[in-house]
């Protein structure tokens, strides 16, 4: 039976690369997105991957979205929690909304999305949960107390979930990318990239979304069944302290 995967934030950037890689490997893929209908329609037309719109920060919306996916494609075996946002600002100037919106989308979403699928995974004796965290959740970043807190929380969530799921053949792992060439990174000032970002990366280049996607493919495979509770860094050798 073909396994079913949900990728949150799955129509753009790293998420799109993950969705495409999973489909190419033979999985049934549901790509979730939050708001960009035009980008989702373009992605669907280019890839023939099913797209579903809901807010991962809303528990009821996630439950309804998962139910729709399972009705269309079958029980969810693989969940890639990739969706994330930034609302940067120094803490002394950060608004409550900047804080709560990031925590809601980047951290609350892990509960909102995993809760509706974990019971079925336990019943079937198989599951793969992958969370896309960030190097900034490991080392921190100026102007990102909200984002760093959410991404560090992702790692703690996975470590606990891995312990709970191990006896049921459910693995949970984190991928923590460094700077990857997505729309968000491409929008950065080129001078900042050249003078402040690239010099910190020993490989001297940005990562590619497809490099993260290939790591996801391995971690969701049967070959990775003994790997759980781990954090895989994909950052070109960038130091985390």
C-alpha cells in the first residue's frame, strides 16, 4: 500500500521541494498551505500534487484538514511539519502579536497537526513525524526571540514524541537547516548575504531546498527505522554557538 504524507507549508520553498521529492519517491502527498492561493494553484498545476488550505495554528482547522486528506488519499503515515513564519524585531520593541503569531504557527502547529494523526499511526504500528526546525533554534539570533523560541521548542517536542512512539514503530526527528535559498532568504539584502551570512558558512554557499528534501526522504524510509529523537543539521558546517 502506498503511504500517505502531509507536508505543511508544502507548496513553496523547502516545503515544495519536500512535497515533490516524496511524490517522486512514490508516496501520496498532500501539500498544505495557508494563504497564497495563486502560488498553490501554480504548484498544483506544475506537480499534480493535491493541495489543501488550512491554518496550522488552528486546531479545529487542522483536524478538519487531516480528515479531508484521509478521506481523499487514505490514512496519514508521514507528517512533515514544515510550515513556519518570521515576525522579527528586538524584544524590547516586539509586539504581543509578533510573539504569539510566530509561536502559534511554528510551535502550536506541532500539536495541532500531530494530534489528529498520532492515534492512527499507533493503531497501524507505523509512523514518521519530521519537524523542520532551524539553526536559529539551536544557537539563537538577534531580533528573533520569538522564532528562536519556537524552533527550540520544536526540538523538545520531537524528543518527547520520539520516546512515546518508539515502541509503536513511530519515529520523530528534527531537521535543522541553516541558510537555504528560499524566497525569504533571496529577499535579503545582497550586501548582508555577502558580508554577514556567507562568511559564516564554511562551504561558502547557501543550501538548496532539495538538499533538505533528500534528508526527509531518508528519515521517512524504512531504512531509518532505528533513528528517532535525533536532530540532523543541514547548515554547510556553520557553528551553532
